């Protein structure tokens, strides 16, 4: 069974991986400092605010005095996060005393932002210049429609409209790692990562796509720090307000056009001016970093007899449910199906795990059942996990078999060597045979060559 698992890392992991010079350049923008502050664990936020006006290094012992005995693990997580993001730098002195120093660029700009507030590099356009702007409800519907269109295109459903307004070049970027294609004659198919991606919540999906987009832009010579800075800055714009495209650089204008394909912004053209309107997908970017998005309206009811009712008009919802269940019929506002052994085996073979299916059903539970404990019947969740375990009874692993050793000493030395590397899978001392993991084949080959000398 496939064991690939897509990693929905927090976007700040990507920020933390930037070189020190680029991180300092990023922290010159006060809005980025606020976005970083939003993304931190609660205890790390407390440390940042308490240390914000302290000049010079502080000792690790002093910080530990702020923490209750049962909060030590949270303290370590908070400090590690601040060090990863270079908000704090750690120094171990000769006396083996650890001290932490605030990043001066981050400290200075966050102080300025808290005291004076931030001023965006662009102001909303006056209403007498813009045509009738969409209402917040219309904007939400547009964002949901664009995002759903992208996901439907990813599934490659027969029902998805061919007249998609997302450029094919950008679709290839957005779908990187989620689709595979053997040759041009065959249509692209979802990879194991692609199936898992569809069961993520919208925020995790969005940041996965944004990370892929940033990687692609970096390959084309766009500065990563500038791109991340612009994306996080975009999250501080006002939803529904119009912003002049002329206030953007050429690179930023191209980025805005790409983001419009995904529904993060809506583009409009007037008689003389053009503008973009951020949707909630864009303005929630920095909020989603902290994984604090509010619970969305659920639509699925699962019964103890494995019957499933989804109160939805969305084609996307139907296609996602089809990934792990048997859809029996679809009414204008109701999808009726069943979770069967066959439908789950197909999902498991495509790389979807039992935990992902259970999590999806729990997160999307209809309000009528969302307050129940459990939201999905226990006999259903237990059976889903049991059916997955049926396929995991035998685990396949690439390996190499060694036999015909010249002496028992060489055999035992080879066993010890493989054991030290953590690569010994099986040994038979009577017949002097052993099986080792394929990962240590090169080291094993070199070891046996030395034994012959």
C-alpha cells in the first residue's frame, strides 16, 4: 500500500528557511513583523511583547522563571520557534550560560508598528473613480467559485467546464506535485499527494499552493523575500476595497494576475484605471498562518449503517466524496452515498489514509451532528481504520540478501555492522544469511570489500 504523505507544513517554516540576510530584509517591513507575531504560538507571542523594549541579551534562566512547571514543553516550543525565525538569536557563553538577543531589525520595526501603526504603500481608490464594486457576499461567492473551479480542474472531473479562465501555464505551476502524466497522449492523473491534498482544509490547501508558486517564481529569478513580503502585505488590505494596479511594480502586477486565477483577488477595469479587489482568501493569509481559521459550515451526515448524506449543491463536494465512498444518487441539494469496503480500498490504494478520511468527515460534519460527541459514529470510524489495517499486514521494503560468507567471523561482523546502521532486517546464523535495507547497500558493499582484503 502507498505510504506517501503530503506535508502541510505551516508557511512560517518556509520563512524560517530563508537565509539570515533575506530574513532581515523581510523584517524591514513592519507589516511582516506583525504577520510573524500573529503566526507565533501563544507563549512565543507573550515573550515577544514582554521582551520588546528590553535592550541587550537576556538569560535562559530568567525566561524559565516566567514559566510554571507544567508549561516547560510549551516554553521549549516557543523558544525554538523564535530562534528558527531569527526573532531571537541564541548564544552559549564560556560559563555555559545560554542567553537570547532580540533581532534588532525585527524589534525596531515592531516597536514602530505598535506605537504608530502601519501605513500601507497604497490607499483604497475613491468611490467616484471605481465602477460599482461587488458586495462582500458577491466577492465571497467569486472567491469560492474560483477556488472550486481550480480544485475541479485538479480532479479532472468530466463535469468540469472546459472554458476555464485559469491559464494553462499557471495550472501547471499550481498542480506541480499533485498531478502526474506519463505521456502527452494520456490525460494527467492525480498523484497520491494530490488525493491527500483534496481532503485538506482550504487554508492548508491555499498555503501548499502558495509555497509551490513561490518556489516556481524563485526558479524564474524573482526574489523570494520580496514575493513573501508582498503576499503577507496583501493580507493587511481591506476586503472589498479597490486598489489601483498602477501602484504596483511590473512583477507585482504579474503576481496579482496569477492570484486572481485562484480567487485571492478580483480584477476590474474602468474607463481609465484598472484595480484589484482583495477577497477573504487574500486578507486571511496571515491569519491562516496561525491555523486559527473559524470552523466552516459542514454538510455531511454519516449514519451508523455507513449511509452518508451530504447537503450540498457543489460539484466539488460530490467529486471529493466520490474519492472514498460510493455515490448512489444526487438531487439538486442532496448527495446520497455509502462508505463501502470497496470504495475505501480504492481510496487507500490512491494514497488516502483512514485518518484523513475520518478527519474530513469530522471537520465537515453538518451543524445538526457537529455538536454530537462523536460527530461520526464510532463503529464507522473504527471500521474505516480496521479496513486500512487489513492492507497494512505486510509492509514491502527494498532489501538485499547476503549469503555464502567465507567465515562465521565475517558473517557476525556484517550483522553487527548492519545493526549499527539500523539496516538489519533479518538474519539466519545457522545458514549464515542476512537481509539488510537497500538504503545501506553502498556502506555494506564497502564494508565487505574491506573484509576481503
